[in-house]
C-alpha cells in the first residue's frame, strides 16, 4: 500500500525540502530555488491526481469508455509558464537588490536598511 502511494511521498518530501530552503536560508537566490522546488511538488501533485488508471486521452475512439480529464494538465502548463515568469521577476529583483545594497543576503540587507533609518 505504501509503495502504491510513492508519488505522494515524493510530493511531500519535495514540499518539505522547498519549504525548509525558503525558511532556513537568507540568500535570496536560494529562496527562489526553494520556491521553485516547492512549486514543482505542487505540479507533481496535480498531475498525480489527474491520472485515471486505465483512462486514455479524451479522443473519441470506438470501444473506449474511460477517459482522463485533460484540464489539470492544461492548468499545470499554464502554472509552469507563470512560474517561469515569476522566477524571472524574482531574479531581476535580486539583481536590483544586489546593485542597491551590494549583497543578496537577507540579514545584510536588513542591517543596511535599518542603519539608514
């Protein structure tokens, strides 16, 4: 039974790894990588749920009565595009922060910001 739920264990492990990276590290690039790992685990979860055992693509063929729903896969494709755009924006903001503060470490940025006030 546990082996049958292998994909869900992978999802939980990836979620926890991504969440740990976001919380534990102060480096902005590492935080972006952690968010991408977390996001990938969500993609795997949705694709795993969408799979219908014995189902085929929703194309009308004689003799086929069970189809898989293509909507979750289409939503994941959209989410991948949004994820890439979000990652690009995060990296662009990180470059600007590096130019403005001279560092991408969260603690150093906050210390410089507090010193200026």
